[in-house]
C-alpha cells in the first residue's frame, strides 16, 4: 500500500531557481492538497484540488503553482524560489472534501533555498 | 477567524507517566476536532477525532473529549511509552470551507 508518495525527500535550491515537488496517491482520492510546515506556525494550506481539472488557492498560495491533470497526481511548482520558501512541504489527500474526512499525508519534502 | 491554540513544548516525560496536551479552539458553530500525530521522519496521521460536543475520541490509549463549554479538546494518555515520542497537532475543520486549521504542534519526548 503506497498511499501518498512525495518526491524528492530533500532538495536544496538557489534563489531564483524553479522546481517541481511531486505528489501521487493510489487511493483514488478526489481531494488533494499541499501544506507547508514552519516552526511555530503549524501547517498552512498552499493549494488544493477537489478533483481532476480543478484547483484553488489556500492560505499561502503566492509563489506556487499547481495543476491536476489526473486524479492520482498533484505537483507543486515553485516558479522562482526564495529563501522564505525554505520549509517542509506535505502533500495530503482524502476520499472527498468534507468536515469529517480523514487526511492521508505523504512523508514530506524538506526544501532549503539559499 | 477560526483558530487552534496548543500548549508549547517540548513536553518531556518518563515512561509510564500521565500525559496531557492542552488544546483550545476559537470557532463559530460546532466544528469537528482532530488530533494528528507526526512520528520522526514521517507525515502526519490521524490519531483521533470528535464530531460533536461531549464526544470522546480514542485510539492507541489516547483520548480527547470535545468540550463545548470550555472550547477545549485536550489530549490525554494514562501511561506513555517511548514509542509515543512525536509531534502532536490539534486541528479543527472550518465549517465554511471544510478545510483543516492546525495548531502549532506540541513535541512529546518520552524517556525510559
């Protein structure tokens, strides 16, 4: 059971570089999301998707793009990396959107921007 | 707006000690409440939840009761183990958006 798979686990970028964080789930979940985790701030929602072809902004979307061409994949793109984007990024999914839905998380990507 | 406040950590305990991690919330209406746990090097996973007032969520010896009168959802365990060492996040579901709002997390360290 793979669940939610994120790659890479670690990444170091220079300011201004671009990259894509990959996220895939094999549970046929409709809802997928990206969070960033920063010390003393908990998890903050970046972008989310309620189904293939549908994406929307979360709490902290600036500097990030997403797309959802398939149910399984939800990549997060950093267009021009900045030191403020140094963080741990988590992808999460659930069967559908709803107040009681259990979120399944990937193991995270630790990103450092120099 | 809706928010979750957790006690700051780290919480350091000896094995078999009693654990309480405090969580209070601010929200309109009656959101669902959750505790997620993050073990070292892993993503978060749901530990327990409660969906209405006076509900008690429980799992793996952990318990939390949804207290509307005190707007709290404190996490308790009667006897912690070294394997319980992790970061614990309290969260609520925003009634308007169904999105989860997380607290800042509380690190628990249990020593033998």
